[in-house]
C-alpha cells in the first residue's frame, strides 16, 4: 500500500489564485522540504521511499492579463514492512510529510485553502487522492508536538486495498501545522491490528518531522 502524492494541495492554491486580477507575469510559490529525521526512522523501523517535489503550473487569463502561476510542494514518503499472517509480509504501514506554501501576494492572502482545513477536511482531500482508501470515519483526537508546535492529531478508521487487491481495516492519523511560510501536513496509515504499538511509532515520526534547513 504505497501512498499517492498529495498534489491537490497545490491545485487548490492555483484555483484560489485564478481570480486575482493583481497578478501579472509568472508567479512562483515554493515550499521548503519537510522530511523525517534519521533518528526517528531508526527508532520506528521506517524507511524512506521517496522525497520529491510536486510542481503544478497553470496559465490563467483575467481582466485582460495572462498569468502563469507555479506552486511547488514537497512530499516525503516512508513505510515499513508488516507481517500480515496469511497475507505475508507487506509494506503496509506508511507515513508522509507534505509541505505546501502559505501563499500571500501584495499583502493579500493566504490563498492556500489548507490554512483553514480541519483534520476532517484534510482526510477528505486524502480520500479523493487515494483510490485504495474508503469508508473514512472519525475516531478520536490526541495532542502531539510537531516542529515545536503543539497540534491536534485526528485519528480515523478506514478500509484500504493492498497491492494485489486484498482489503484490510486501517487507521489514519492526520495533522497540520504552520511552520514559517509553509504548512506542513503529516499523514500516517497502518493496519488496525497494530494499533497500540504503531500509534506510538506514529507519534515518534511526528516528533521527528524536520522542515527547511534541518531537512537539507
């Protein structure tokens, strides 16, 4: 079960900017990279899958002006192998850190709707981008620290499909903080049978999220 990139966070920024007549010429917004520290990965047995940029560019015409807007997000993906009994060993526990820019132009904004998204809304965005995750239902909240910010983490139950088509019940953890000029979103998905131990691993990963120069 590998996560797909959360490109919607860039797309919604471009949609929000499309009606802004004060923009002219190319406009670029870039997030700084968000990753998980080597120490946190070592403590949780997670491994890096990929750390990539997601660049979305759109051309808009409004008020007689032509505008090209580019938004650059960073998506870092990690996972670990789980023994699922009859299903064998699968990389079924996954964690992603997503950085998306806090867009302001000429003092106006922010235009990134993520700024106002609740955990429930972030999960719905996740649901739209993960064809393999369905029936998401809110379960509980807890408080964690990420990037030095106290944040509320939403936990949700859901159903997911592994590679090969097998279905299984999973838990989803999601949270968001504003750090500097970016929003950093963390998402974890893992089998429900691992709840107690994996929840602790997720909290370690949240505490190990790095952003900006620390991620270089």
